[in-house]
């Protein structure tokens, strides 16, 4: 029965996602309708498109749509992971300070370069995210084990510190750094094709791994003692899941800026509509999240 539900739910959501793709690719500065846009895409695939169609499809709309789909899916999967290992309904990817570290890395890059760089700013943001991830992990360990409460407090404290540092830098610096505010709001407009492919590859790999080991998340969500009694190494599972969620968030935020609430809200919606079983929750969260991203992030 679980398999039938999994196939049915995800088939419906996949059709909805494909419909969203067709609608999104037909919306823009030159709206020509879905039918003509499909013709544009077919001509592009055949190599018969003109330069304008090539720019519109390959360099503008397609990267944004691809990024919105996989950014939303990755953040939702990361949120579901954190809610399982932390066992807190308010847990989300940014509660551990990852977004603040990413934003701080971007601000430092812009401060040093004098302007936003499409190559170096996302790299600096990724370095900042990974630095905070490692720092929170080290502070969250007690006697060699991960202490959830300590990790939460460490993440909140470090996130607040970097957020305050960003405000100080933006306040005291010139106009070039103030432009980072638009990036911090979350924006898909500046994402290029290679960045969208990077996000897609990372999200697909780690989301698939999460789905494969989703039954372990079910046991972890029930408590460490129950998971251990049923043969699951709770500490190894929590450690691995934490780094999966952190890497997903770091790669996405470093390229798109801060996109809030997706990792918090989408898993709860899927729990209410579909199931609390992570074998169903992980893939359904992945497919539902792009709808949420499309509604809150400027194109």
C-alpha cells in the first residue's frame, strides 16, 4: 500500500510540476503563449532557433525555472531532515545559522571586490556556509556525541552574530555593499545556467540518498533509544543527516540568496496532506516545494 501511495502521489505532483514548468517558461517580457513557447523549445533543440530565442530560453528562463525547482526541493528536503534529527517542528535549514554564514561570505566578497561577482560571490558565500556548518557541529558536540539542544543554541547564537556583523558592514560601507540587500532577499534573476546545473546535481544526489535512507529518519524521529534498539546507529545517522542538510542549504543559498520558510512550511504541509512517513514525505516535499518558491521569490 505504501508503494502504491508513493507512486500515485509523486505521479500527480510530477504532472503538476511539469505544468508549472510550461506555464513559467511562457511568462516573461515577451509573452507568446504556451504553444508558441513549446515551438520555441523544439526549434531550440533542433538547432533551428534564432539568437533571441536562444538567449531567452537558454540564458534567462530555463536557468531560473531549473533553479526554482531544485532550490525549493533541496530546501524542503533539508527542512524535513532537520525536523527529524532535531525532533522540533520549528526546525528549518536556517535555524543552524547556515544562511547567515552564506550571507556574510557574500558581503565580504562584495566588500573586497567592490561589486557583485557572478563567480566569486557565490563561492565566498559557499565558503561562509561551510565554515558555519563546521563551527556549529564542533560546538554542538558533547563528549563525542551530538547534543541537539547545544547544537540549536550554537546555531542561533552564531547566526545572530553573523547577522549583526552583516548589518554593521552594510551600515558602515559604501553603496556597492548596500546592493547586497537585494541578494539577501532571495533572487533567481542572476542565476546562470552553470549555477542552476550545479544546484540540480547536488540536490538530486543528496535528495536521492535521503530517500534511500528515509526509514532511518523515521526511527530517529521516534527517539535515539528506539532507533538504537532497532539496530540504527543514532549518532552516525544524525551526523550524516546534518551534513546532508547543511550542504544542500549551503549550495542553494550561496547561489540564490536567502529563501525563507520553504524548509519550514513545506514538510508540514506534506505531513498533513500525504503522510508522516519519511519514505513518502521526502519525495512529496521535493515536488511540492517549487510551487512555494515560485510564489515568494521574485523572478
